[in-house]
């Protein structure tokens, strides 16, 4: 089994925990900006250390520009993802925003000439179909009383394409993705701190609750770093048209953890989609 495939699966699992922690922060109603500051603060430091060890701790105008674009996609994608979680379940929201993989697959095949076999196309199609049909579940519609959820979920999908697809572009440009992610997470950290100090949140929420959100964010940031770093390393040797669908299965981890921990109920259609994701992954490596 290829190393890049194992790295892609590991990235999905680790990042799935990170995404689930976003849901936990929302579930516990801890303040958002201290949490974001923790996520991007610890993530930035982790990428600094990794870039130093890789010998890629340097900046160029292109690295900075790429990092800003990836950072905007990550930061505002996560912000809108959190907003979407206020109106819909994590077991539904996370799979929907992960449909950005369709754009990455199209870009990889048509712009970068990646070649796939029949079974690989079948596996990708099965994963994308399984993730995409979740909004058709009539039972889930009952749990989304406000249609603004669709707006937040759509915008988060586009922004996450800037992050995930952007890393494919920079990999093709032979730029150091670890350093680009470092810049991107630093952008997120600066934005979170600025947004916190200019908001009324710090006055309305007691210090103890804010510290809890910040500390939980620090832990979440390490999982976010781990998932994104594994994804970036997998892209160095493997095809993005396969790695991206595998990475998108982090929504499977979120759905399972939400069911086990938050007691979100799994509908029959959701169960079928999860089975479809598993079968799709199997087809990718037959």
C-alpha cells in the first residue's frame, strides 16, 4: 500500500477530530474568538517548528501571497462552518462543506493531467455522491429550521476550496506547503486576536469561560495542524484527485463522533452514505 495513501487516510482521521472539536466548542457555547486564537496560535507554532526541521523556514513574496490566500480560505471557511453549525447538525454540515473536493478533482484531472483508472473514478464518484446526497434526507430538513444554513454551508465550501485546492496549486508550483500553512495559520491568529479585542465578546463573557475556549482551541489547533500537514505531505507524492476525496472523509469521523458523543441520531440515508464512503475508499485501493 502506498505511503501517500496511508498519509491521506491519517490526515482524514486527525483532521476529523479537529473538526469535531469545533462542534464541541459550539455545543458548549464557549466564546468563538478565544477558541479561534488558540486554534491558529498553536497551529502556527507547530508549523514554524516543522518548517524549521524541514529547512523551509523562509519567506518569499509568492509564499506570503499563497499563505494569505490559504489563510483566508481556512479562517473564514471555519468561521462560516461554525455559523452553519448553529443551524444544522455536524453530521450533516461537515459532509456538505467537504464537497469542495469535486472542484479539486476536476482541477487535478483537467489542469494538471492526473490520470485515473476506472475503479478509481468509481471510488471518487461513490464518495462524492455519498457526501452530496445528504441534503436530500427529508428527516434532516426537520432539524434545519433556518435556510441561512445553506448560505453558510455553501460559502464555507467555496472558502475551503481556496485552502485545500490552493495547496494543490502551490505543490505544483514547487512551493513549501508547510511554510504556506504557517503563514496561513498566522493570518488566522492575527485575525482572531484583532476580532476579539474589537468585539464586545470579551466584556460579556467571564474570564474563566474565555480561558476554557482558548485552551480548548490550543488543543484543537494541534489536531488541525496534524491533519493539514499530513494532507500536504501526501500531496507531495500522490494524486490530489484521489487524496482530496480521502481527506474529505474526515466528515465521516465527525459524523461518528457526533453520534457517539453528542447523541446526534443517524438516519437511514446517513447510514447509507457512510457505507458509500467506506466502499469508495476501498475502490480507490483495489
